[in-house]
């Protein structure tokens, strides 16, 4: 990525602002698309959250929620699918990524603005398609977000395996297409559109995480694509990739022959595990940026963090089997996957330790964004330590598919990603709207969301220790009785979390009109996006795009008059931004 | 204003009249309405040969079912009387009623799940007639019908006292119904488009009454022994007797 | 933006973190999360988990206290002076905790975990052969009978009422096979080699008190091994989503003394006898 | 129009950056396609061990198709070497590619007529699947080369050629898998 280059005007700037439709609806402006993604994710988040609340009512007071046993797996499946793919992926990766990346690399827009627009308009129809599956005969897909065959392949196995599963596959196909287009744009933009002087090692950590996460996602999604195509053929064309011979459903021998269900699991988790990092890493990157800005010091160990990210990504692609310790694969593979999985603790702990160490000798500013970032440290630490248990094949004999797993992954892809998203939205909101979000409301939202969430998902770990299995409609097993009294408690906590999101929505939709006016750089932050007026205009910079003369986090440098130095501020002679 | 009232009254009365006419004509030849006495076909179903025995199924994996069946469950498949009368045989008119339509009765057929067994084990139902499925057990049952022609249904009844209504749209011999939660629980529904069917009881007898005069093919169906059929001609007021003898296949 | 007076949050936040850490540790003492264990390898699994709890607990507390401490200290700091640590110090500050966590994770699995893992999957001599078959939504156990051989099964012969496993009557090895619906009988002290099958979708044979969990995969025979230690009646559950009845796909492992077990086995008759 | 008019980049630079971005795009797409086919290959390797695996007779027409596709890569290289005649060679490339596609369809109908695509045999299913997915990638190659034909500038031609060769190589790989394994 060497070689001189300029402000990259035309590169991405071949589209004009245009009228209402091209400006706000079929927009090619990365900021508008980012907001479109976030709004979509919010709508889907409300559905996903409502599903969670509904599920919790059933779990706390069985039978009172009006859910039947055959609907329950549908609700669980849809909650998982919506939250992972249509809320976290859309808000954090597609949404905030779109907003942050071009601004932070100093580009006018994404490398392929039209592709970017197409990406949003591909995923948008997937949302109603996914939701429509609740209303088709048999109800929504019910084989879990993992869609394991033969349950997902045979219509008679569960009612949701009919129409619902087909719609699920269709909506997922659209999602994958959209996510791929988005990822291609992210990578091309970060690799090729960086401002003059913005070397890779001057890239803000948020951009680094988006880069690593995009590459990881792009390389792992094809496995799911292949699996989905074959599953679709198994369902509708009479092939048997995943359905073995002699399956008897409700007394009837199925026609399928010779397939291997484990194959699907391998393909699925080849995506599924990296997908976790695809979601979690950007949240960590945002936390690094936010913590740097509000602790007025550079993050601890920038280079260590960057290399750790890369190592996490590489290792993340070869450990999928730790989701399958008890699946019946070769026990020797179990050993391999266990040992390699636990190797990830090394780079991952490095990132976590660097997050904590970034607070050393800090001078904190208590914005809501900072609160979320600090909360994220706690969540990622706790969730990460939970991963040490689950990566251990022997401990997994007890934990597999228990509430320990449920608690753990809600820490990682529930709390960490959500905290990162909220931090990012509070932090970059002024850049998009020119106004600040309300801090008081933001703080209240933080406390009412983070603490109940922590309690909720932490207590699930203990239920898991007791042997409570996930995806159960009701618990009548004797051995779990001592932890069942927790169920109503957890449900109340879940309701507090769900209800407190109203505070966020009020803040989000009111602040663009009522919020305090923000200057171009309300946080006195250093990265390139703070060199343009707020809200950033179409094309991001009203005149020339900035160049990067220094690193991304020049805070509190000794002897400087102000406690920060913009990346675009020309440095002392000799530090010319000659390289990209 | 008056004119509107008059007009709407007329419309309402007119509609009511049309509806009444339609419903009375729709009742058609259904049994009981016509003054004719009709024909009767009755008879007996027996089994010949070494009778297989129902297995006692131990259900110790299920707390509830084993508590109400400590000795295990008998599946009511081979209920054979002392004189070899065969119970649970579905006898119905297979051919001979083509072109006639019959209205389904208003009252529903009740399928009860009690003590982890379906009652009745075999039953007949008319197309369009309501099937009321009740769970009298304090445990989860699911009702999974796997028809070839009709729509498949599969739902759970987690609580005691829950009821659901289903109907069948097409005649089908037979629709197997299973409980996936309790593998031994199964029953069969014979769906026909006329009211001339009966399931033999412990005495192995059946009686199809008020048939219009004509020639009929009568079929008897048993879940393990297959089907037997006989053709019979009856006139008005006549009674004919038939005997079906099943052998082990 | 430059808030000179310390925010109340700089007091409240560290306090919240300390309370949180204390509460998390406290729940382990207050809640009844310990599950009995009734198998040999189960004790090993528990040792593994206990090791992790003891090691990661302090790491968890230390991390939270570190954040609380840094945040608390920042309260009095208002000069924009930040002395970057030397690269060496930076490396060390990261490396030491990382190596610690790595040692806990890898050391634990290699030293304690893998031997137990091996115990579950090792082929031991003189084990009791048993088969457990999952179907929607039932566990069915099978013993090979007097000849010690499992007979042939055919999916087409499956009849939920009379022949739930589809045993082939024409196979002499099948006639004496013992089939038990919903319950597995095992003697204590002897390892049982359990072959696991599924007739329809994925299930997972899970006996939480035995710390046993192994998926039942259609088209595949999976294996696990366990040596029950304490006689008693333990619940089997399903740990892999298998449909609407997943949550109540139950069964029992009845662990008998060796004498009781022999007596029980003597009472059983083969499926086609 | 706003920022479009402000010039702080020379046209040469701009075109270079665009070409670089296109190269990035194609490189990732190739990696993705490789992963996709790796996933299919893994499935193929696992599935072929089952008892119901009956190899489908390999239509000899496919050898001709392979030759056509390899030849098209050659003509594409000629197009890149001779900027003056670039369009002519590009058209030849497209024509060869179309001939390949036609040949594929012919091979399919031949197989279908022989009853090879009735469900059941997994090798048939893979035959159909791999050739169809390869075909989808070929459509991408057509679009890319069509775009290059419109404006045969190096920023487009380079990435387009890379993708075309890649799809060719992919086909050779598919043939090897389907024919010899």
C-alpha cells in the first residue's frame, strides 16, 4: 500500500447530493446509508427484543405467555437470527462502519458508493421477509439460528421447518449478499482510499477492527453460502447432502439417503465462529477510540493491539470445531480444537489488557460514550473469561448447550457489541447531526441497561453450572430446581433492559432537533473525522480532504499547549506524510 | 329516510330467505331428514388364526405416564374377543354413493388424550366435521397427523384441559395421528364424505343404517391386517348382513 | 468540555465496579449452583471446572479492581501530561497478564482436561456395551442380550408400538436384544461403553449428574464412556434442539449395585422372545 | 454538484487509485470464491465416501469446453498486450466465453436426457451444483469484461482479466474434481 496520492476527490465523489430521493432514500452517501442501516437495525431490534421479553415470560411463568411448545423454538430461532444478523451486524458493522470508515480514512465516500447503496437495498427486503415467516403456515423457522439439519431439512420434523425455514434461508441469502457487498467496500476503502500520509500504522483502531472484521467475514461467509445452497437443495430438490439414510419422522421413512448432518455443522461453524469476531472486534475498536478521546491519552499498546487483532482473526478461522466438541466428531479433533481455541486467549487477553491499561494515568471525561466503553471493558473481560471455560473440551462436556453458553454468548455478542454500538452512536452522533445527545438521559440509559444486563447474563452462567439446558420451553427436571427461582428474577431484569431502550430512542430521535449544538470537534478528539464541520457535508469535507501528519491518538503530549493534536495538523519538519 | 329503512328491511329479509332456502336445500339427503326408512347393512368382523398380542409398553422414562400406568400401557391394536371378534375395525361405504353430497353433522368428534392413550383408538369423521382434540393429561402431548391428501398438522398441548379444533377437507383412508412425545400413542382417523361408516367395538359388530337403496362396496380396514371389501346390493327397507374375516398377513 | 471539578461518576463508577465484583463472587457462595456428580470422569470434569473457577475468579476481580483503581485515581489528575511508557514497559504490561491467562487456559486443559477427555473416549476392556437411541421425543435403551451382539436394525421395520428400533426378527443376534423405553440400567463401578444413535434428527444424550453429553447423530454411531460411581436414579435430558418436545425428551439412568444389576438383567427377556 | 469540481488530484493519480481499488476488490472476490469452492470440495470429499455414490459419466463435450475457456484466457492476454487491437481481442474472448457457456448448457441437456439429474445420486447433485455455481461466477466474468469492452482502460481491464483467468482456473479445478475424484 505504498505510493503517493492525493485527496481522493473523484474517486468516490462521482455522485452528487441530488434531490430528496437520491439524498435520503436511494442515497449513495455513506453517512445516509449508515443511518439507514442503524434505523433498520433499531426496528429489527425492537422485534428481537420483544421476542426475548416474550420468551422470558414463558420461562418465568410457564404457560402464561400464550406460547405453545412448537412455537417456542420458532421464537428462539428468530430472536437469535434477528439479533445476530439484523441488529448487531446491521447497526454495528454495516451501520457504524459505513459512517466511521470514510471519515476516519479521509475519503469522500466509500470506494464503491453505488455498491454501498445496493448493499442496503438488498438487506432491507430481507427484513420483512424474515418477519413474514411468522405468518406462514407452520410459523417461522424453528431449527435454531444454527439451522442444523435434519431438523431444518425435513418438513415433518417441526412445523417451522416448512415455509418458515424456506423464508429464513431466502432472507439469509439476501443478508449474506448485502454483507458481502458492504465488506468489499470497507476493505477497498481502507486499503485504497486512505488520505495522504495515513499509513496503516496511523489508522485509528476502529478502522483496523473494521478491516480485520470485514476480511474475516468475507472469507468465512462463503462456507455458509455453500451450506445454505446445499440445504436449500436438500429441502426442495430431493438431494441428500445433509440428510442421512433411514430417517424416520412420525413413523415414516424419509426418501433421503447417505448425507452427513455433521458436514453442515462444520460448514456452519466455519462461518459461525468467525462471525463472533466479525461482530465483537469493531466494538473493541470503537471502545479504543472512545477511551482514548475521553481519557486524554493514547491507547496502551497500539501495535500490540493491531497484531493481536490479526492473530485473533487468523486463529478465529481454525477453531470452529469448539462448537462441536460433543457433536460426534473425532475425539482427537476435539483435542486439537480445544488447544487451538485456548490459544486465542493470548491475543484476545492482550486486547483486553490494553483496554484496561489505557485507563492508566487517564484523565476521564464522563460522557455516556465513555460509560459504555468502560462497561464494555467489564463485559468483554467477563465474557472472555467465560470463553476459557467453553473452549476447554472437558469442561464443555458439562457446559455444552447449557445456559452457561447462553450467558457467555450474550456477554460477547449481546453486551459487548451493544455497548460498542451505543458508545459509537453517542460518540459520532454530533458528526452526523451537528448536535450532541443528551448526557443525562444517556447516563440513565447506561445504568438501566448495563447493570441489569450484567446481572441477567451472569446469573445464566450459574444456571448453566447447575445443568440447565438451553432452548427448553419449560424446566421440570429435578436437578435444576434449586436455580429455577431465578427465572422470574431474570425475566424482570430482561424487562428493565428492554424498557430502558425507550430512553435511548427518545434521546436518539429528539437530539437532532433539541440537542446542544456541537462544533466540528466537540470531544477535542484527534482523528480525521473531527477536521470537518458537524454535520459532515455531502462529500465529507467542504474543500480539500485532509492529510495525516501524525498518529491517530496524540493526546496529552508533554509540552504541548493543548492536550490533543489533530491527525491532520502538520507536524514538525521531517515528519512528512509521504506514504499512504 | 323511510325509503332507506324499507329498502334495507327488504334486503335483510330477502337475504335471510335466500340463506334459509340454501341451508335447507343443502341438507339434501343427509340421514334423518328424509322420511324414507332406507336400507341397513350390518355384520361382524372376526379374526382367524393365531392372534397376535398387544405388547405391554413400559413407559418408565415418562414420570406422568408411568404414574398413571404403573403396569405399562397396552396399545389396543389387537383387541380380539373370546369368539375372535375384532375390535377397532373401520367399516365404511367405499363405492356406491358417488354424486351424492351429505352435510357433516354439527357435533364434533372428540379425540381425548387420557392416561397417555388416545381415545378412541380408531374413529371415523366426515369431511368438514369438527375434530375436537382434548388433552386430559397433566403433561405435554403433541398431535401429529401425517395424511397424504389432507393438510398435515402438528401442534402441542402442554396443559391439561386444552382443546383444539381441526377439520379434514378430503376423504382419506386412513389418517395416522401420532404423539411424538409418547411414541406408543397413535390413533387413526377414517375421513369420508358421507355418514355411512362405523368402527367395530368389542363385540366386533357394525351397522350402517338409512342407506339409500343401491349397490355398495363395503370396506373394512384394520391397522395391521389391512383391508377387506365386499359388494352388496340393498333395496329400500332391506337389511343385509355381512361378515369380514381377517387373517394375519 | 474541560470539567475541572471531579464528576460524581468518578466516585460512583469505581464503587459500582467494586460492588459488581463482590456481588459476582458472592453469588457463588449464595446460590446453589453445585450439581451432584455420580461418575468417575464427572469428578474430573468438576475438577477442571473448579480449577477454572479458582483461577479465573481472581483474574476477574483483579481486572475489575484495576479499572476501578485507574478510574478512581483519575479523579485528581487534571494536568494534560501523559508520559508514554517505554515500548519495553508497554510490552511487559501486556505480556505478563496475557501469559498468566494463557497459562491458566492452556495449562488447565493440557494438565487436567485432556486426561479426563481421554477417559471419556478411551476404549476400555470389560466395559458394559449399551446402546441408547434418540427419537422424537424419547430415549430408548438396548442391551445386546446373551450373545453380546447387537442385532440388525432396519428403518423400514420401525413401528413405534411394536418395534420402536426396527429390530430385524430374521437376524438371530436381534431376537435376544433387550429394549427398554426411557430408561438405562447400569451397574455401579463398571464402565459402560455407550453407543448412541438417532432415528430422526439430532439429539444429544445428556446426563448432567454424570457430566456426560454426546450428540445422537442420524446416520452415525457416536460413542461415549462412563463409569457410574453412586447407585441412584439420574435424569437423562436432550441437549440438542430436536423439535417441540425437546424440553421434555426425558429418561432415567438407573444405577444399580452390581448384584442388583445382574438380577435386573436376569429378569429381562429379549424383544422377540 | 459541490465537491465534484474541486480538484486536488490529478487524473492520472485518480485512475491509479481506482485501478488499485478494483484490484483489491477482485483479489478479495477471488479469495471468497476460493473459500466457496473449498467448502464445496470439503463437502464433496466427505459425501463421496457414502455407499450411494455412483459417478456420472463425464460428457466428453466438457473437454472441448475446457479448451475453449483456456483459449479465451489466451485471447484476453492478447487484448492486454495490444492496446491498439484490445477491443477486437476482447470480443474474441467474449465470443469464446459464450461458446463455453453454450457448450455447458449442451452438456447439461445431454446429461439430463440421459436421466442423470433425477435426484438421489450425490455425484449428480454435485455435478449440477459445481457447474451451476461456476456458471454464476462466469456471469460475473462476462459482466466485468463487458464493462471493460465499454471502456477498455487499464483500470478495468486488469481486474477483469484477473477474474476471467481465475474463473478459467476454477473450471479446470472443477473438471479435475468431478472427473477424477
